[in-house]
C-alpha cells in the first residue's frame, strides 16, 4: 500500500486532490494512511508531497527563465511565501540563490520546454529498451530515431511531448508541456516507462543464480521491463495484440488511431486542450510548434474510443466489444490502471471483463501496474525462449521451474523473450 501511495504522490495526486483524495484512492482513512507512511517512509503524505514540490521547483529554477511566482504555482505551492520558506528549509538557499548557482547556462528555448536528467541505478541496457519500444512504436504517437525515444503525452492538466535519450549514468529528457504543473507527473511517467527505479544489481543477482540464465545476464546486464505512460493505452494494445503478431497488432492500432482523428473527434479534443497557463504553452501552440499535423500526440482516452463508430474498429466484433467494455470499465472507475492501483484487485476485475483472459490481465500487471514478479508462462515467445535456453517449456513445468526467479519473474520474462 505504501508503494502504491508513493507512486500516486509522484504522479501529483496530493497536489491535485489533497491528502483526502489520496486516501480515497487507496481506500484508507487519512489517519491510517499517515500512520503507515510515517512508519515505512519516516514522513507523512503532506511532507512527502512537499519534498516533491521542492524538487520540481528546483528543476524549474535551474532549467527555465520563468519568474519565481510562476514557478511557485507551477510546482504546486499554494503561495509564494510557502514556496520561499520550503526551498530555504530544504536546500538552505533562497530561490534566487539557486538560480544564480546555475551560472550562465542558458535555459532551453521555447515556452514550456524543460531539459533535465533522469538518474538510474546502473547498469541500464538501453538498447534492449529502445529495441522493444521501436518495434511497437505507433506512427503519430511515438518514434525511436537516432538513439532517442519520442512520444506524445496526455497529462492531468494538458498535453505534452517528451524526448528521452539514454546516456552514461542518466537519461536526458526534454519535455514540452502545455502546463508546467504537469512536470512532476510527466517525470514520474517517463521514469516508469523506462523502469528507471529498478534495482538491477538485486534483480541480476537472483536471475544469475540460475545456470540457465547466468550467461544471458552476464552478456546483457541491466535489462529492464518496458512499462507504460498510460495504463489504458497499454490495455488497448494488449487486447488488440491477443493471438496476433506484433506487426499485425501495430497495423490494426494505426488504423484505429487514424479513424479516431475524424473531424468531430479532433474538434472535441482541441476544444478540451486549447487551454493555457501563464507558465506554460497552450495545447494548440504546442501542436503548432511541434510540427502541426505531424506532431506526436497522446493516445486515445476511454471516452474517445467509446465515441468511435462500429466501422472505426478494424477487427472482429468480439474484440471490438471487449475494447468498449474495457473503456467503460476504466471510464467508470471499475478498473484502475493507474500506477497506484491495487495489482491483485485490478487483475481480478480485468478477468471479469468479457474477452480478457489471464495472459492479458497478467501482461497489464507486469507493464501497466509495474508488478516485478509476473511470468507469462503461456506466452508462445516465452516458451520458445525457455526451450532455446534448455528450460522446461510447457506452461505447467515452466511455472514450477520459475519459482527460483522470485520476486523478479517479470525480468525473467523479458530475458526469455530476448532468448526467443
């Protein structure tokens, strides 16, 4: 539960909905939530959110030329005085001193543009991550080119784009945001996508203890689980990808997205997104500055998928209805695919939806919900990878063998896919 709370705090839930909203999402009273977080983290939810606001503010001070008042409200502070007091307490410096310490480094050009480093625990096998994302990249939503992954984002306050370039010891991130209040959620989602908070030393040590996996771990240390910036997007991808190849699924998804850009849907989306704050850039400006019709955009929302006509789904009727049932469940709050969702409960509710079986539910637990201990034992590529390594390759025998890989079976799954 504390892990779920921390993921939601990182995604800005306390800034948007307060501690009562966080407690409601988790199903606990505020008092019990404070008690658990204090016991495990040494601080309550307000203090943890405050520390995140301070970090967000420092990033904005050091990477933009925004006025301090704009930074204060973009970082989530209720007043400039609160902003000043917090930064003095956390960094023992006034905000102006932090900016002076930046020296003559120029802020990135363009309204709403922020460049920063995303740290990680080495090693990081960047090529494996980029290869995985590249083969599944949807035109108009994401791309991998020249060692950089780019994609559009749907964020709590607006739209955005991100470019992620793995480097030595960090991932260079350039974010363009319609609303700078989305900085912390955007960073959290990028970190989650690339699994940057994993502990590769612990994971690789466990997997390397198996002689069958030891050579692969030695040859490719730091393999991560590519996760997701949007749980609903991944769920749609998973449903469409059932029992067909990756390339076929990509073709179907591209046709679905093309249909979704009809005049009515595009007009509704622009009406919703052409909003701005003093510290950001409007959704339309972001769209124009990033290439107009060729700009990368975020994936469909559940409501947008539900608005599509039958002809907009290039797939069998049963799969179309599964997608609609999924979209309704997410829209109604029956299924929570956010990073703070309860993994076991989410899997149970997914399995209750027509057309969603154990493979799809567990795939989403692994990639959308971040469960580190999922083995997709019935997956054909996983079984082929197991056979290539001389391991048992029937679902039952592989499940039994994989007990030795706990609690990192999701990472073993990725390695078996690579072995295949």
